[in-house]
C-alpha cells in the first residue's frame, strides 16, 4: 500500500513540474543569473579592494576562490539532500543565504567580513546550482532536455559579460558598495519567481523511507564525473593563463573573452542539436576530443591565439548541455540531485587543480608548449572517461 501511494505521489509531482517546465526554466535562468553575477563580482573590484582594504593579490585570489570552495566539500552531501528536500523551500533557503551574503559583502567593514560573505555566498550559490540543475532535468525529462540545459548554462557566461560590461558605469555612478548592493536586488527579484514557478514537492521527495534508492555510484556516473573533472582542469587552466599567452594586457583579455561570447550564444544552439540528433554521451566524447585537439594544436604552434579561442569557445558551447543532460539518463529520478552533486564535486576539484598544474609547469619552464601539451594529455583522460558513459536503456530511449 505504501509503495502504491508513493508511486502515485511521484507521478503527480512529475506531471506537475512537466506541465510548468518553461516557467521552471525561466525562473531557473533568473536565479542562475543572480548566482553568476555574485560569483564574478570580485575580479572587476580587484584594484578597488586592494586600495580600500590594503589587500595583496593573494588575498584577492582567496576572496575569489572562497565563492567556489564550499562546492568541493559540500556538493555531494547537498546533492543527496536535495533529492529529499522540498524544492521550493530549498530554493528559497538558498536564495535567502545569497541575499544575506550579498548584503554582507556590500557593507563589509573588513577583509574578514568580505571573506565570510563570500563563503556564505558559496553555500547558497551551491544549493541553487545543484537544485536548479535537478529541477530542469526533472521538468524536461525525456524531451528537449539538452536545449533546456543549453539555455540554462548560457546564463552563466552571460552574467559575466553583463557584469564586466556594466562595472565601469555602475562603479562610477554608485561606488563599489552601491554596485555590490545591486546584486542582492537581483536575488530579491528571483525569490518570488522561484516561489511561483517551482512546485512544493518533487519526484525525489515522494519516495518514502525504506524504499530502494536505485543506482548508487555506477560505472557510468563515475566515468561522467571523471570526464567532467578532466574537462574542467584544462579549461580552467586555459582561461587563467591564456590572456598572457595570447598577448597579455587588454589584447589578451579581449581575445579570451571570445570564448565567453561563443559559449553564451552557442550553448542553446548546441543543446537544440543534441536534442534533435540524440546520444548526448557522444557529444560529451566529441567535446572532450575537440578540447584535446585544440590544446595539442596550441602546444605545437599550429593554431594562432584567435583560432584557439574560437575553437575553445565552440568546445565550451557543446560540453555543458551534453554533460548536464546526462545525469538524468544515468540514475533514477530520485538520485539526480546526488548525481549532480557528485559531478559538481569533481568539476570543482578539476577547476582547482588545473590552474595549479599549469602554473607549476609555467614556473618550471618558459615554454608554453609544455603547458598546453600536458593539459592536452589531461584532456585525453577526459575522452577516455567519456567513452565509458552508458545511459540506462529506459533513459536512452526517451
């Protein structure tokens, strides 16, 4: 009797979120835009924060990294918890945490206060990242999932472009504290949209205690996580050091921004193609393979800086919708949050280790060929891992 009533509740929850899927996606994009704006708030403020608080470059780097640090330790437990927590309440809690963190950063009287605000934002932003990916997966399960993920992930580079473009104007008009006060206002806008669009219950929450929780860490999920990590490690290293390689100064930054523009415009297109053609696991293999080839071409000097950034932008357009549409195809619906938590843990680990590896190589030798060549070898590992991803038959046929 319990199994039957649980199944009925799950089916009702799934049907409810599917009916409102575009509303859920729109709300998720607004919330994710707020996450991105707050995450990228530190880089434009570097000189101002150094002058205001007497900070070193290391302190600025730690401030930036603090926003991502909680993801390394908390992605897995939070992902598993979000499979059980009511999605509307969990999202409101995450947004409220971001709101407090944003206000705290804007009024911070000291570096310690800035750092604490960034860590608090990292927790709230992580909750939203994992929850929103899970909600979009549930809302678009079996149809237009890659397109939805393409639209959803395009918001992140868009938030960086908007923030960096508006920073000079906002800073001159409002000052840096006024500019930072605008970011919590975005969260205030996202809160009622989330409350109106997201259902109170989800498919995962409908599961009762004592029922089987389905697949754990299957080979395909482990392979997906490793592939995502071995994609992120070289990609984070490229975005860190490519401006210097491409020409340093404003010219290098301008060239590297090409990656962001192509990613923003290309991910919805790539998502639509993945939905039309199918087999997102093959697109994951193709994107990691293209990353490997691009890095190898950079290492041997046959790909100029502009061409390299265009190629990497195309990779960045394809990889997110391909990878993000796979967790729902690898595990049951009640384990999707756990799956996103697992791959997010590994991707953040890659984002931390990749630049460190590239920096160590750069310190040891002045030759860029060694930097890009070693990163190409890392990317080959991502290709090998992606080849092991096998969607479940029930998901692959939808």
